[in-house]
């Protein structure tokens, strides 16, 4: 009877596990890409699924990925700050601060390289970095996945998403990447302006938004794209408000952080950093790679009169020789009013992007 009892228990456990693991039937995830956006290229080895996106969202906010179970990816990418860090530098689990401001997580599915210095070529590769980083989450990947493998809930979720209960760092990064690709911002006032300017169809709600665009916001847009105005469009344009490039935007004459140059080893890349999107710029301060500016007014003043003409200055900053574009007070205000049209509250408040734990 004793052996029959243990046999029965074993069968129950086996059937229970089997029941959990028969759920591998992933459903394709249909991205809601705005009509005025380009297509998003999804890696062939990481197709989007409903199960993968859900798992990635849960992992993005999972504190067990840190060495002392106190920090998740979301700790340095807060929704209210457009998924960036409102502090100049983020502080890791050991109380150590980094030296660069955390970038906002917006429209990452259209990025060609990641981190301020572009050292990661794919979103999946970028995700692998913060967990073992000693000044961030400070935990080896074997230890991190060991915690996940000890959880029946996670084993079931990985099975539903990837057809395996053997969790590893590659699958973790793939799941988080799927979630991050869903984080699309495309419903700001600027989006309506963009569609109108480019002759695209507008919904009834779009028509109402278009009618609310002020004269100063339109004037700011004209300054933004004018060679003789604020001259911003070389690095920030189109629906994504970003050009995939590295640029020295005249912050310093000499560099304490070589940026892209530290990766390539080329002196010609020193002082160059990834050009960030301007979407939700009003929410994602502080600004620049080192968070040196706390307000949009300071950023505008930098481009107006604070440009330093170093050896690697971006040649498209055409007024560097005179310190900047020299905007007057009215023009600065108009440019700021336009930048505020890039705020997308639907994005930062989207419940699908919040902590599910």
C-alpha cells in the first residue's frame, strides 16, 4: 500500500506538470503600428507572440533578476518619465551610481544600435547587459536564471512562450525584447501635425487635435526644421523624431567620456553619442548622455549659444562657429512650445506597459 501511495502521488505530480506544459500554442502578437510609421523589422529568430510579450513584461519588472532581489529593469525606466530615470544617474543595488543617464525606452523596434555608445547591435543583446553589470543589477546570468528555473510559474510561462521549461539568458532577453517592441509612442499632438503636413488622412479626433495647435506651436515647428532657425531637423526628423546616428553635439571642448570612440577606438568618434528620440522629451529629463541639463530651456540655450566647437563636432551643426543658432527669447519659447507637442500621455499611461506583478 505504501508503494501504491507513492506511485499514485507520482502520477498526480506527473499529470499536473504535463497539464501545465501542454499549453504550448503561442498566438502571434499583432503590433499596432501607427499608419504614419515605417514597418518594424522583427528578427526571424524572435517572432512576436502574445505569450512572449506577456512573459517579457513580467520579466521587465522582475526584481529577482538583481543580486539582492530589490531591482528590476523598470527601476531605472519609470513610466512617468517616459521609461527613463528622472535622476541624473541611476544607482545600482550596491549603492553605486553610473556615469550616464538612462535612456528613454521609446519605439525601440526601429533602433539600429543601443546604449549611448552603440555597443549593442540588437535589442536582445542590449538586454543582456544590465543584469551582470556590477554597478547595476549585479548578478550573474546563471544565478538569475537559477532563480527563474526554481519557479514553477516561470517554467510554465517560458513553456507557453518558447516550448521549453529550460530557462536561459537568451530566452529571457528574447521575451523582454518582445515586450519592449510593443512600447510604441505615436499618439502625440505632433503626430497629428505630421500626418497633416504629409497629406495623410485624419480621423475626427485628429481634426479636433489639429484645430488646437497654437500659432506658437506651428512657429516652433517652422523654426525646428529651418536651416536659418533652430536647425534641429538634421538629427531629429520624421515620424520617429530621430536619426540613427552618432553625433558630437558640442557639449565639451575636451572629453571625460569618449562615447562612441571608446568602442571603436577611433579618435574621430570621440565625444560622439547616440542621437536620442525627441518623443516625450518633456517627460524624459534630465538631458544629454550625462544628464547635465535639467530643463528643456537649458537644452534650447545650449543649441542657441552654448555650442563648443571641438575637433569632432558634427558638421551639420552649422552655426557652431558662433556658439549656436542664436535664437531670441520669442523663438526659444516657440521652439519649446513645439517640443511639448511631442508629449504622448497615452504612451506613458498605457496599462499594457505597467508592472503586472
